[in-house]
C-alpha cells in the first residue's frame, strides 16, 4: 500500500492555515488537479453528502480543494443524522438543543458546522498504520485532539465511538477515511466527566470532597498573549506564535473494582487507607517537614496535607496527555524524520512528571520490548551497569516493585484525560528512595507543560508549516511571558523558539532554544532532598553561543550562584579543552577517555539515541549521531545540595555582546545522586 507521506512532503510549504469558519484560502494556492482532492472525493460519494454540506457551510470545502497535506475523517450520512439527533435531544445541554433551530442539517448553527468540520480535518497525514498499535493522538484543525485505538475486531476507532469503515483513500492532497459516526467532542471538564462514570464513584467522591475537582477546572490561562515584535526564524521566515495558552491535566484513577480488590468499598474506607499510607509520610516526604507542616489524618479533606487530599493529589499531573503521549514512543507510519529518535538501541522510553502533591514526581516507564506503561516501576541499580557499553546484566537489575500499570484507554474531558490504573498509586518511601534514586533526565518539553497542553510537543513539521500559513515548519516562536516557569530578564532581547520534532541530534527529537542577547531562567522540576551532580546536554555547533549558567532557589538574579565557567558551544568536540575521542575504536571501549573527558568537565552524549555502531544493521558502520560525524556532549556543571522544598531556577546568560544570532538550547538536564556518580561497585551506564 502506498502513502502520500513522501510524495506530498515537497508541497508542505503550500499548506493553508485555518483560523476561522470564514477564512478564505490564499487564491494563489488554488489549482486545477488532474486527480481527486479531498473535496472532490467527498463530493462524488453519495453517502457523504451531509458532511459535504457541513464543509461548505464552514467554508472549508475550498481548503480541501487546495494543495497541502490533509487527512479527512468523513462521517456517513447516517452517522451525521445520528449526531444531529443527539444534539437536538440532549436533555443536559446548557443551551436548548445545543443552539440548533431544527432537528436536521439546516438546523445546525454556523459555529457547530465549523466545529464539526475542523474536528474531522487535520493539517497532516494520518494513515491507518500510524493510528494502530497502541493508538495515536491526532491533532485536528479545531486544536483539540482525537484519540484512536484498535478494537478487538481489528478496526480503528476514534474517541471510542467512530469506527473507520473505509481507510487510506488516497487523493491528490491527502487521505480520506470514511467513518460510521461523527467523532464526538466533549465540553465537560475533568471533575464533571468523572462524576458521570459510575465505575469510578469512590474516586470521584474523593476528588470532589478534597476540593481537587476545583483545582482541575481551568482550560485556558486568563490572558491573551502579545506576539513579540520578532517572530522570525534565523533566515527571516515568519514563524507561528501563539496568543492563547491552554491548560490541562491528567488524572490516573482507580476504579471501584480496583479499590474493592484492595479492601476499599466506600469513601470512608478510602479515607482509612489514605491515613494508613500517608500518616507516616513525614519520614520520607521531606517537603512538609522542611516547611514545618503537619500531615493531618483529620476530616478536613480540603487541607492540602490531609492524607486523603495527598492521596488524590498524587494522581494528578499538570499536563493533559493521552496514553500514547505519556512517553515518546517509536511509532510506525509517521512522517519521515520522526520515527527513529525513540530510545532505541537497548534503552526504554520514560519521563518524569510533577504531580499536584507539592514538589513530588512520578516516573512513567515503558520497558522494552512491549507496550506496557508503568508508574513508579522500581528496578534496582537502574542507570548503573556492571558491563562496559551495555545497560548491565540482569542479575544486578532485579525488579523491586513492578509499578502501577496504566490501561491503554483514554477517557477524554474538555481539559484533559482520565486514565484507568490497575493497582493503588501512592507516593511511598520507595519512590524517593528507590524509583527516583537514579540518574534523572528531564526534557524541557516535558517539564514545561505549555508544550504539552497546547499540542506543540507532538506536532510534525508539515502541521507547523500549515499553522505558519505555508511557511516554515521547523520552529515555533513564543511570547516571552508564555511559560509560567520561564522568565526573560531582558524582555524581547531573549528569543524563545521550539524546534519541532524532526531529524535532529537531540533527545526526543526536539529542543527548546533561542537566540538574541538572551538572559533568561527556567524553573526545573523538584527532586528529593539530597546532593546531586547537575549536567546539561548539548551539541557543539558553529552557530551556538557562549553562556554563563547560574542557579538559585528563586528567580532573583541577586541570589543566584554561578555554575562552573562559561560554556562556549562553538568549541569543537575534538578541541583539547574537551577531548572527545572515537571510543568505539579504542581497545577499552572508551573507559579511559571517558574518565579524561570527565576530568575536563564533560561527558559523551547518551548512547541510546546517538552514537551507535551499526545502528542500521551494518556492523561495519559507526554512526556518531545522524551519520554526519557530529557528536553530542554533556557538560558537568557541578554539585548542588537541594531540599525537596527548594525551587531550582536555572539561568542562561549570553556573554557575547556583539552577535545576536548565536543560540542557546535547553534539550535536557540531568540530576544524578552523588551515590550514583561515586558508586565504587558499578559505573553509570552509557544510555
């Protein structure tokens, strides 16, 4: 079966941005096609006339007649009729009949037509393969995602309702999938969504009575952002720059059946359970101890350090993610350049997320091979090895705790997702002392939730090109006040950009970066109390900058301390000040040269996504990264003593005053407990 991914890529610069139901496509993009377009395909199918009516009402039929890369999920006439009936007969609608004037196509409002049309169209290609496996999250023109999964019958289903009945119909400007129902959207927030699920009655009651349902009500920041004066790329191309910022959450929830399997049959039973597991938390949860806060087993469940409140809060993340977005998985059928930067060559996808329990983390991990997602899986000596060049023998890595399995299911709310879990999730002593006692690698687009909540983290270049009105698909630009945990000390002199996932030598295939006379700080995630070695990942590059780093417990520059000496990213890795060597040509596989690098304050980049010999099946070939001979490095910035209650602000300041085009880049940082760094039995693995 052929797909248009390669043949249409050259046309992605001509894709048209969709801003509203009345926006007309650029006339210069209208051409006469020799084959069918998305629009002519729909127009010629007598079973899709209702959806074509909706497209025409919205004005998007003209866009579907232009060059570009689109995927259309076209519901049948019967599917549209069923949806219209459901809107008309909705007894819970805030506005009678959801604003419809009659129970037919003509009764749809313009806004309903626009929302339905945009929710069934994408600015990218999603083949049936890319939506299979463990499912996919599909970006739509409406700005709200669709979730796919494969049913027990082997059919691809969207949002658990709409089944694709005719797949991968290729047209000149994309793909058309015919579906049996309109893909449902929801306007209910997370708390209201959970209340409607009888199988989660106990957890839902606890969410309400702790007041945490109110904490997950936001869907957007209460401000409109002003575009900076410069939203251009380094080559002058205009970049997309958001002016609104969505807010979202993810809730992991135990069903009544899971709770009953653990002896919890009522709300009162859950209170007793929470008091038991969190009553003594002061011995491992240092935040309240350091803040002088007493943990309560009383009945004021709204107290943030009441045990029940702590139990529920640890189930909530500040980022809205479908299950296939919880870790960066390798997925088939995605656009070229985005399917090969997973944690390959023997390592696993994982990420750390901050929860609503103050200053706590959870780890989500997908051990390979397989598609099982675990929360807080604890493997002894993780990130240490007893073998050179491997992750270590199985004997030194026993599984101390399996972790909590996340079901591969998306329960969708307007401002986030609810994911069922199969066992009890708690922040117990094993989390800070076991799960998180390892080299922790924090990726910028994970710990800055604005990337996730606005759908930027998983965008592809062709989609961004369409957002840019057919312009550059390589980057996005941001207002300097867009991120809660980023501060630019010198205003718009600091440029904030995002490298969209692509064929880059970077972790998870993307990077937060910028240029200008930058002086900015980023608040990093909290870690358990202790002493850590702090590291920054980077790639030496001629267009990189020279910067001094600082850290502080708040964003006041007067209270920050310098970290190491300035880093000049322009210095080549072979320079004696760094001294990178081709370790794969050395008799000891680089053990001695690794130590020499560390003595100079550097480490090689991770082996799991960069630097693998024979990673394309050719055992005689060595690839340093993309095959271009360019390597990656980690700079050791020093040791820091941290409390769990501390904030950690990481400041970048340019020390070059005569060149505003050289870049800073924040891909990932590492916090490594000194007991891992100084281990006298095992060494840190290369991955």
